[in-house]
């Protein structure tokens, strides 16, 4: 029987880019994969055809040969189905599929050359916490959409008590299939039985033989003290179930720390910006500031403090993860120019300005700047 045109099989134009080919193949592979269509021979055939077409068209040399000679380019040579890839032995699962999808459909190769083990998918959850919760650590309750073992069949995927299954005809019970790629023989998990070597004879009516069903789970997550924004916490075995005999996936919790109205975190240190009145900065004094642990601290402000200066409070910052060390807290002052002066305040400021013009040593930076400006203009004349 004549083969379908590879471009038509993937549903792309003959001038399709490599990215277009990849997207088209990925869509078809996911749609017609045998694990998603158990017992559907037509879907299995479509999957094999898409795999074969993509294997040729993704390779520039093979594609050029196909564009020129069509399917005849591979007859009796090293093309698909003729010494290149043996799809009848691979059950439709070529090396390219595993390269693209990795652990797609929950299969990972087993150790020591044994059967591939069915593993549940990993899932992700996001948690937003306050800065104080990151400081002390907290317990967060989250809800995740996941897959759990089917109660009706106890995760076996089989209807009734007998739990009967037959030897997989695709892999002959080995749980693996082989595909030849050039001079190399690639061994992969069987796409029909998922590496178990057995095919369920009477699939469960609830989970349709998958062994798992979708469900929402509620979990409590322990957030350690000192956690940083963007931290990822791995909860082993809390991901999707894989059915009886399989290993559940993992849950990855991503932490986001909300912006705090007072404190700004910089690693294990904390920065607190404190505005000061001009009089406070000029005369000096003592101010009281909050600390992230809920306490208060007093900071002595020297007379003549400039805007932007920092004062360090040792060991008032965050705890360092897996360490007894603790960061520091930095108080950064910002001298604020007063607005909406009262009549008396304006009078005092005018008196201050008059006195400042007679005693220029009070503002050395301003005086030095304007002296340099005067020299600049004098040099121009």
C-alpha cells in the first residue's frame, strides 16, 4: 500500500520550518499516543506515521532526499522501515519522541537494564508569604490538582478482583522496545504497556485502565525560617500517582515573598529607610525603629548626619538557611525637606538662611561646589 506524503501526514506545507515541523509532530504525538488511546489501532497507526514522517523531515539530508525522490529515496536503503528505524519493533516509539518529551506519560528507564518503571508526573504549586513569615518560618496550606490512585481498582487499572492481564504483544513482555538509529540500537520503554510488560485484559470503568484519577488534594507545607524569594521546595512523592507498582512524582513548591511596607531584604540583611527632619539630622538625637522580629531598637543619630548615611544593627537581619549565622539590619536615613511651612517655620528658616550666608563652614559640600562653579566661570572670562 502506498505511503502517505510525509508533509500531509504532519499537516504542514512543504516549505515548513524546523520549528513548524516540531510543533506539528508534538501535537500529533500527544494526540495519538497509544497510552492515551489504549486499544485504538487507528490511533496507533497515526502515531507511527507521524513518528516516521518527522524522523525524515527533521533531518536536513533525509528531507532533501525525500523532496527530490519521495519515498523511493529510502527503499532498500537506510530510511525508515528499511534499516533506519524498525517501527514494527519499536511499537511506534522512536528515539526522537523520548528526546522531546522526556518523562512524558510517566516513564523513566529502570536501573541495571531492567524494565522501565512507571513514575507519576511532577506538579508545581505557588505560595505567597509575608516577609515576617519568611523570617520566622511558617506552615502553609495549599490545594493542588493532581492524580491519585483509583479507589475502584486500587490503582491497578483492572476491573474486578481477578486483576488479569496479558503479555504485551508490542514488547513481548520485556517492557522495552528497540529502534535502530544509524549504527546505534536505542532501547526505550514500551509505549503500549508503559514498561510493565503486561496489558490489562479488562480495564477499570472508572479510570479506563489508567489506574489513576484526577482529584484535588490539600497539603500542609513547612516553610523554613530564612527562606528567600524564589526558593523551590521539593516534596518527594507528593506529585501525581502512577498506579499500582509505580512511584509517585514530586511536588515542587515555589515561594514568592510579598513586598513589605517598611523593610527591604538584601540576602540575609535587611534595609530600613527612615526619613529625618532637617532639624533631626542637623542637631542629632535618638530615634526608635522597628525590627523584623517584632521588637524595637534605638539608633543614635549624630549631629550633621547626611541623607543616605547608614547605621548598622548587628544580627538583626534574617537567619541564614542551614546555619546559625544571622544577617544585619541597616538603617538608611533620608533627610526630608519640609513642605507647607507655617508662618513661624518660614521665619525661622529665613533667619537660618541669613545666618548660614555669614558662616559658610556649616555646609562644606555646598560651599565647595559653588566655589568650584565660581572658578569655572572666572576661567571662561
